[in-house]
C-alpha cells in the first residue's frame, strides 16, 4: 500500500489546492437569515399538536445553521399510492414549497423520499399542513411502512417478481401509526430480482422476489443494516408466495415484540436472539415434520 501511495503521490490525480478551490467555488451556500435556534411559537405548536410533534420527531432533521431544519417528506402514504411514487400535482406543490420555504433546492433520498434541506423552524408548521393536504405528511420516516421498493415486475423487464403490490399489502397490514411508532426504527426493503435495486440485502427485513417455475415467490432475510453498523441480512428459510408475505411480516414483527427488551431496536433484537425464534414462528409445521 505504501509503495502504491508513493507511486500516486504528487501525480496527475493529486488534488491540488487550486483544483479544490475551483470545485468549491461551484458550491456557494445560500444566504441564511440570522435566527435564534429556539422559537417560542414553534415550541407552543409542538406542545398543542401531538400529530405535528410526531411529524417533527420523525421527519425533521437538525441543520448546521441555527433556526433552520432539514425536512423529509414521506412518499409512503400507504395504500393511497405505491411507495416512492409522486404525482405531477404533488411535485408541482413540492417545487413551490422549495421556493416558499427554502432556496429552491429539492433532494431525493435513496430511501425514495423527498428532502427540503433549508426550512426555518418558524415555517415547519405551515409546511406540515400543506404536506398533509397533498398526502406527503406521513410521520413514518424510518418506520416499518417507509418501505424501499424497486419497480418490480410491474415496470421492469429484469424483475422476477412484483414488488409494489407486496409493499402495499404490508403497508395495509400496518396502518396504525401509533403502533409503528411503538415499534421504532425498522427498515424493510424489497427487490424484484437479484439486481437488488431495492437494497433488500441491507434492510432490517429484506424481501427478494424469485422465480420458481414461472411463479413469483419471495425470499425473506433478517438482520441487514446500513450505516456504521452495516450488515447483510441472512435468509431465514424457504421462500413464500405473494399471498403469504403479509402474514410472514406480521409474524416477524410479533416475534420481535415478544422478545424485545425495553426500547430495543428491531435489528438489535435479531442480533441478540438470532434467527431461530423467527423461524419457529414462521415455519412451525416444517419444524414439527423435521422433529
């Protein structure tokens, strides 16, 4: 490695100060207002409106500039539309909000949600009201129904199986937002084939569409994670039909609830107890036969 570094050092690929300054000049930060990081009216609205407070807790991220926040608009409203899907009317609205509440910037996260990166805290309530009116105000970022799903067999010629109907069936099974918040952070990712466009392998719960003699089946993995504690999920056993998947996910969540300690995260419970308790819940008949 040291020999390779000496070979590359001061070569044509070396990043010089001049080149750094040239590139940096293309990224000029917007002109932020000088604001207090706390706002009395904002705090009052949080105290008086539990739904707004829940949205702030889930969908609003800290900002490096005092008085500002980064807002994640959920594109996962449940059965109302496919996960990650946004209509032309909704995008027009988001474009308007980016100007009204920011500096005209919109970002798309790999979780398939929309980010408005520079919203003042004083504007959060107004933005939340508008987002709710447009079906983009779900307070479910990072929760079980914030599903990453590839287009699957409905739109992609490479897919072995559909993804969107499976995602919507799961969302329909877990519509109680209070229950989702009690469960805490759980990532569920779906891919319609091994190309893994839905990143199923790093979901806490991963679903992979597979082909069996022309039929669509779904393989389940548990324990995947992204970030500093990244891990690949492990296959729990034989695959399931599309009709079985919602029951399987419900069984997985039920097992988690049974073995969870205090506020333990799903992925931590999986790492602590292993896959066997989940298999016992999902494959009881198979275990009886093998016994």
